[in-house]
C-alpha cells in the first residue's frame, strides 16, 4: 500500500535519526509519565506519549466507558521499556457466545528511544495489541517535550486503530502470534495530546485522536454496532491520591464519559524505605593484648569446653537475629559458621549481622571469619573476611567491606560441629489463602478464599517432609469440565467428565494435562495441594541435587529428581531435571487417574546486569510435547521479582488451541516491602492469558536454582548495601 508523502518523510528521517541518537546516548533519567492512558501506559486518554514510568514500576489500570472496558497490568521492565498485559471487553460485537460483546487479551510494548535533552524531545516507538486478535492493533512513533515546567505536548504518527483503521479480526486466527505483516501498514495518521500539571495532584489533558472504536470480523459476519465519536477531541482530568493511586474522568468525542483508576507500585518506593527491623548489635572492637593475653595467645583453644560454650552463645545471639547456626568450626585464628537465614530477604543482611555477632562472641585471637550460607542442608557459598576489616570498616559504605571480602564456593571443612538439638525440627502455620484468576475470557476476574494449614518436618540436614491442607471458605471459582470440541462456550459436566477417562484427551490426541485445571477447583471438602518428602544434597563443590517424592502439586504426584551445577562466583549455571508423574484425582486426596508420563529438561541460567536473569529450558513437557521455554526475569535489590516466559513446542497451533503457544508473566513481591518488618515470605503468582496443554511443566516446589542463587555473586552483591543494616 502506498504511503502518504508525510508518512514517507517521517519514516525516512525521524525514525532513523532517533535510532542513531538512541544508540549513542545513555538514558539516565527518562521522562516520567504524569497520567496513565486507558490502555495502561503513560499517555493521554487513548493516545500514547513518549513518557515512561519509574524503573521497575508494577501496577494496574481499570478504565470504563461505553466504548470499552479495559483492565491493564503494566510493568516498566527496563528504564526505557514499558510492557502491558490487557484484558478488554468490547461491546457491540458478538463472538461465539453471542452475548453482545467480545473479551480480548492483548499485549503492548513501548520503547523510549531517546529522552528529552535540550531542544530534542523524547521519542518512543510502540506496538499495541501485537499478540492478540487485533481488535486494538496499532503501531506508532511519538515525540514528547516539555513546553513549560507544567505543560507537556506530544505528537505522533499512528497506524491501525490509532489511524482510525481498525485491523480486521481474523476468524481463523487462534491468536498469540505476532501480526508482523500488518505492522506499520495501512496508512498513517497523526495524533497529539497536551497535558497541564495544575498542581502536585491535578492534571488536565486534551488530545486529538483518530480512533473510531469500531471492529469487525474477516468474514463480515459481525460488525461492531455503535456510533463513531462525533469529534476527534477528547478531554480528561486525573487526580493523584497519595503516592500510589490515581483516579480520573474523561470524555470521548465530547459526549461519551469514561472513568479510570490506577494503582502503581515501585520497588524503590517502599512504605518503610529503611525497614522497621531492630538495629543490629554493634561491632565490638578487641581489647589490647595486654588486657587479654590469654585470648590473644590462642591458648583458650586447647580447652575442650571452649567451643561448645562459644557456639552456644553465638547460636543464641544469632537466633535473636532470625538466624540459625547450623554448625561451626573453630581454631585459634579462624572461625567458620554455617548459617541459615530465616528472616531477611537479602542474604547480605544476614551475613553482615552474623559478622557483627562474631566480633562479640569470639576470642580476640580469631582473625579470619568465614560465613557460609546454607539452604535445606546444603552449603551454598562462603564469604571470607578479616576481623580487623570488620572492626575498621563498620561505619563506612558497604562497598568497602565487599572489596575487602572474598566470595567462594563452600568447601568441605574439617572440624565442623553441628549445633545440638537442631534436628529433628517441626514447624507449622495456619493462615488464609487466596487464589485469583485474571484474564479468563469466559469468567473475567474470579477468586477463591480459604484457610491453609502447612507443616514441615526436618528429619536431618537436607531431608524434609512438607505438607499442606486447604479448606475453601467461599469464592466464585467453581469446578468445571473442559470445553466441548466444536461447541465453544459449552463445557463437559464435571461428574460426567470425571467418570469418562476417554475424554482426557482432545480430539487431536493431545492429553488434557492443564486444560481441565478447573476440575481441581471448587472443592467444598478439605484438599491436599502438596505432600512430599525431599532430599537435598551437595555431592561436589559446585553441584547440588534434589529428589522429591509424593504429591508434588494439586494435579500430579510422583518422583522428581534434579541436579544443578552453579559456581558461587559465576553468573552461569546448568541444570537437569527428570520427573515421572501420574495425574491426581480431582478431589486432591490420595487417588490417581490413568494418565502417566515422564518429563525432563536441560536448563541453562545466566545472570546479566541490572538484576536480569535469563533461563532456557529444553525438553519434554507434560503432554509429551517437546520444545523449549525462554524466561527473562528481573530482581531488584529489595527482593522484587518480575518476569515473562514463552514456550514453544512441537504441538501445532491447531493442536495447542487458542493462543497458539504458552506464554505469561510472573511476579514475586516480598511481604517486608509493604510492612517494613523483616520476613522472607512473599506474595507470588503467575498470569497466563490461557491455560492450555502444550508447554506445561510439573510445578515442583524447591527447585534448586532459586534455592542457591541468593547467596551467589550477582544476587548477593545486588543486595550488599544491606550488609551493615
């Protein structure tokens, strides 16, 4: 299709110049958005801008109008990269349910190529709804600049929906694949917006938009019913409530009124930035040799009662700090303690507090401190430092003690004495639980609430029995069979499905390993989501192993074995896992169904800068399909973790079904971030737009990489600023 002269000029000059400028200029402090658009990105009302969010921001926006209802989850993945996962309801057009609306899931990406600098505006390029059905599909190039300290203007070129030319919804498209052939096609039109920051809380916005808010299917069966906006001018006002909330109202075309609400969280903007934990015990400098000649001479080490007394005193002091002294080796000049961190989200804080306590508990002749981190009975790394450096650097920045310390793999140490009465150890808890389902095209937002009792029994170092019992109290996630082939929107009766094993395979021969997940929900009786016995070991210096048997997750039970090679000082790691599992019965007790499978993966891990970790898993999945999963995640110094994953296997798009392949996002937020109280507990979840059978893995708790990485180079030093906390 022939482009207009204006479009050709902008594509030939503005975009290449912006890309060249972006390649040579570091974005140190991006232009931050003042308001959120109805699409869940910084912008006007419906049009985009070149603004970004504070790095690492995670939040949600809900917008409602007669034209659309949208729920967006956004994440500032990198300083210049903004991502949005969206669930939208579009009224006035039917799908197979014939309810007068369609439900749509879509994904957006926006990258700020350059930030504002002098005369040069900030410039961004974006892809809107590039993985969905295309109802919101569009691409854009936009520039934003501050006109005055309170007035900001944006102008850009848009394609697709942004040009008033909505992409046609392909009735044969299963979704989930990029519509690359449509990018920057179909002719472009300009859009613009102006925002006025009236004060710290109130912002007024006006925009020029070409969106006509109409969609249709490729077979012309259904065309969206409704009126186009009578005007291309939209107006809006937003009001910021506190640090994390924003409410707004807007008009589209001068007559349709909409409302919007946003919640935004940032890992660097905690409610209690300094935390509410008690201050650590101060370092105790050693007295002079003249004041304690016996302590400096080391003769105390010949007394057989010395180490037990020192170990008990140090263990008691560490317990008050939330640490567990697993074992200790002590000579006249060197002490190694093996600690399990049970309180702090940053391992560096546990190491630093232990170092302080060692200065208070050990005789003055002990100059070398070795602090070895452990998890599940495995020693994961050792930090070696001189006591004199701890004394000298206590009141300096944490980087100085990091430079004076050495991190290494934990070696086998002679003379380790296990702290008495640590094993066996029984722990239990009872707490509420909540399950939330988001982006389900059939049900929208659903939830379940109940109580969960959880217990663990550490029989000996590395041998741990774990179990949980759940009782549903209320919720609207009900038991439901999978969809009936050829009759979209209808489902098998749960009792009929449970009594007919032949249905546990799709008409194309794909086993139903996840598409019948709703059969495991809605139980009014107690259920056992997990009951396992796990054995963790460290057979070699940088090699870890795990074997887990039992009810591994709510859907499968069996045996899982894993090995991991991960040196403490290397960003690279390799792992292998094999599982032989059988499908559990839907009551989640002790019975099993007929389906049985062996799965396995080879994995590679690499930790990049800025807390970004890449993971590649290649192998066989639950449905017997073979393929690979790529995961990118980012962790911040305070423990926030956000990531995305994509899986492609040898199942065709038709065999996989709607969505074409598996993909989703995951997040994990430490409880301590919101409460200020030290805790290792987290709120974590994974969001998939669809639950399908292809690319599914067994969900085994305690996989090795996440267990050991927090005390290794990248993760340990990411939080090293907490060493002196």
